[in-house]
């Protein structure tokens, strides 16, 4: 069975799920599993920073694309503080990546270049103001990043954010992100008028994920109360598991760091420094045997109780969604 709507039709997929791009977690094996299962699967370009790595990966994914029921996409951090942004964008355009997800900045250049060959662009947004800017630039849709999302979460509940975006931009795709780990959650986003969901944290607890077992087990063992917000990683609020190490380094920047982040002359370079240090901390945390446990996760960890292969998770989500839709149908009487 399939779900057919604007999202699945325009992206040429069978089911309205995006396997969310996750720094240091997403990898080739995960993306292939998503494509095989008929969904859209994305990864951050910053997972491939060594010379030639990104080109090689895209070549392999393009070859896989020819025999797949799903699609792959690339997440680009479009802030000026990302030193690899323009280089990675040019590589992706050359390889004709099917779709893009933009985060933390203006997507103007991505939209222009992606549309030059027919690719789609979805923009991470947490509010209507930012969405309006992306709409004015011609984006194809939005990732509505709400409360409970992993990584750079938003402040608004999806119960309000998704329908607000659909009301303001009725001809754009809206994908709900934040707390989605079950078919019931997918059904709720569809009922709100959204065209699909972005699922991240659920795919960390998989054999394919490129992180250590400690991280995966922490996802399984964590509740929603164990997820806290920190500005120490990138300068932008980011959700992490409340481990002893996270407590030790603290959750907020000090007054001097905040000053450097806001000063016009220093903010670009200071943000680059903060992000570089944060990336290094995260890299150390996902390697085997590391005592540093700085692990990004969303509140959907509450619903994750076992480590399961990606394909099995996707099939389970499909089945749960159809069961959920059927239950709602049963509620309707004469």
C-alpha cells in the first residue's frame, strides 16, 4: 500500500517519510535502506569533509537511485560560518542531487542552483517569519521543526506549527519534524494538513547507524525528561541527552561567549570556532570507548525501546500508520 499526496508525487516516493539528516549518524548504509523502502532519505554534507568523500558517495547513491523506490537528498548548513557550504553545494549540483534540506541561514543560493536542473528544496523553519523568507525565495516546502525535535529544535508545538504553515502557504509542502517515532504520530501530522514527517532519533537506535553502542543504548534507555537544550555545541539551541558529561560542560554560553556571538565584527568567526569545537566534541562522543558522552537526540526517545534495522523500522511505521488511519475511520458513524 502507498500514500499518495503532493509530497510523495513530487519527490517520487511511496511513503511520506524523510529519514532525517543527522550529523555523524547518517551514512551510506542507512540512506540505501531508506531508498530501498520507498522513502526519502537525507544526510548532512558535513558528514563527508575529506577531499573526494562527498563526490564518491554521491556517485554511489546516483547508481543506487536507478534501482530504487525512494530518493536521497542532502542537508546543507547554509550559514556563512560553514566554511564548506559553497564547495559542497557546487559538488551536489554537479552530481544532480534530487533534493535538498537547508538549515540555519538563507537558502537563496541552494534554491537557485537546485531549480536550475529540477531538484526540490525543503527549508528547516521553526516559525512563520523564517518560512516567509524562504517562501519569497521560492522554496518547494518546509520542514516544520517543532518542540521535541532532535538537534536544533523549535519552540512551537507541531499541533500549531504545521497547520499555521499550511494556512500561510497552502501551495507548499509541509513536513512535520519533532517527536515522530510511531505511526500514530505520522497520522497526526497528516491530519493536521502536513504532507509527511521527518524522522531522526528513531534511526539512531539501528545496527546501521555510524555511532557507538553507548549512544544507541542511551537512546533506548532515555525518556523525554532526559532530553535537554544546550547552546554549547553550535551556539544555537540543540537538544542532547542529559548525561554526566553534558552536565559537566554545561548547557549555556557564558556572558563573554554571548557577547562575541552577537558582535558584528566577531560573530561569524566566533560561531565558526564554537561549531568547530562542538563538532570535535560530538565526534569524540560517537567513537567506541569514549568517556565523553555528548549525544544529540530528540524527545521521541521516550517511544524507542529496542535497536532495530532501518528497513524494519520503516515497514513498522508504514503498518502502524495504516492501522492508525483505519482506527480513525472506525470512529466515524452515521
